[in-house]
């Protein structure tokens, strides 16, 4: 059993991006689908989704595909126009960016959760791309900097689609890693996650847009995905948060009128008008280090890629786990493995967290898996610091997991 897929369900939805790019006519995406042996049915509508009509499902997919094609084009334009020779693609997912970079003389490093990175590296090996994919966690500064260490010179760091999933505390950890890379390599960090609102693209031409929100919430709940992250927060508050940590924020156009988006050419004119308005109102955020910033932020980030110890014992029907260190995408599967191997005859779990330094959404999801199996009220977190408790409170997980 691969416990990594259980704590990282977003790796399934990440595959939809490459299919959307293929639908938009991206030949590299088509090559990637064939090379990975992916089934195109993954890009089709889930037959169990009865919350919206077929027509609305088509409108939803069309709108999101327009946004995804434009997002891919925006980063391509930045790389070419600004002359960057190194790209660190964080939460790279299943996009053909590595092929694009090879074809344009750009050194590439893609970072994603280990289960995704391993699959992508197999494709990279077939394509002769070299070692370009790295398993890691965006909130783990050590894994971010390790992925960047293979790049020489100024680096452009990109992040597309991740920030809608990061809580504010996770985002702070993420920025710490970005800062360390830019201090060493110089360059910039770009993302459209705060400058593009994807929901309006999805609902622009739906007859019943409320069905989209209901479907989205159901998907997030089923997978225990925290989906009210910084990408959905008030933009000015997020901007102030970034600036308070020593970054300058510049807003750049997301779309240029001369951009040839194939999806726009293939849809009715009335639909085009709505999407063009959304494209023209969107922007890309470019962040660089503020040279005038005097006080370096104090962030309790990761100094090691994997830094977790799990001691455990069973006492009757109770499983007691003592966790020491950091729980994130990389280390969370270790907790799930212990729970699975000890689950027979267990009716409750006590997690002793006095020495738990940090827990990401992957760790929260691991605890929710235990709750779903044992029932609410049967999983407790004991002795956690105020900072760790705050993570549970902000994300709403304190409503189902007892904090003692």
C-alpha cells in the first residue's frame, strides 16, 4: 500500500491539467500523456457527479481550460521575455513544462509530492531530460532549496495552482523556502494564484453556477482537502502579509491581446467575450526580495527534508503515538503506516504532541483518515504547542479532532 497517495489526494486532480492543455492543442501535453500511459478518461466528467447538467459540465471544463491555457502561456512568455535560464517549478504537477524548457534552452527543476515526482521522473528518463523532478513539500524549506541546488545562476520560481490549498501558516513556511532560494541564487517568484480567480472562469457560461460550488465543496470534503487557502483570501491582505516578510510585489498582465489561445478560437463569440473580460482583469504576481528590508522574518521552517520520529505502543484498545519533529507531505505517511499496522482492535488514538514542531495539511488529512475509521471523538491530540493548535483551529480541524 502506498500511503503517500492517501495523504496527498490532490495528485489525482493534478493530472487534469495536462489533459486540459492537450485539449487546447498543446503538443507537448499530448506527448506527455502518451509517455506516461495516462488514460484520457481521467479528463472526462465523473459519472457520479449529478449536481450539474451535461451542458453546464461542458461549460465548466471549457472555462477552466481557457484559464489553464492562458496560465501556461503567461509563464512561457515571462521565461522568454525576461531571459531566465533557470526555472524552479513548485508543485509542478503534470504539465509539459520540462519539455518546453528543454526546447528553449532553460534548465528546469520541478518539485512535487514524492509520489508525483517519481512518476514524472520515469517519463523524464524516457525523454532524456535528466534528473529534473524532485520529491518534496512546498512548506519544507529544505526540500525546496535542495531542488534548486541543481540550478546555477538566477532562478525564476513559479507556482501554479498550489496556493488555493495552503493555509496562511503553510504559506509562511513556503515563503521562508522561497526567501532562502532567492538569497542564494537571486531572481524572482511568480504566480497567478493570487491574481486569477478561477471560479468565475468555471461558472461564466453555466446556466446554474451554484452547482459548481456545491460540486467543489463535495470534492474537497470527500478528499479532506483544505481549500480555503491564501489563493482565496483577500488579495490586499495577502499582499501585506508577503510584504511584511521582506518581499516586493509587482502585478503584471496575465493576458496579452496578441496571445493566440486556441480554446478561444473554438467557442461561440458570446462565450469568448466573457472569458476575455476575465483574462484582461487578471494578473500575475511577481515577487522579489526587498533590499531595503532590515528585519529578517523569524520562521520556524524545516532544516531537514525528513525530520520526524514516531514512537508508539498499544494499551488495550488504545493506540498511543508520540510524534517528535515535523509532519508534512514527506513524513505524514509514516504516521499513517503505524496506524494501519496497529489498527486491528484499536478503538481510539492518542497523539502525544508535546514535541511536534509543525503539522501541514497532509498531517491534518492523516488524522482525518483515523477519525473516519474510528469515529469522531476517538482521536485526540495532547500537549501540542499553541502554534500547532492554531493550525487546527484556523483550518477548522479542531471541530473533529480533540485538542487536549
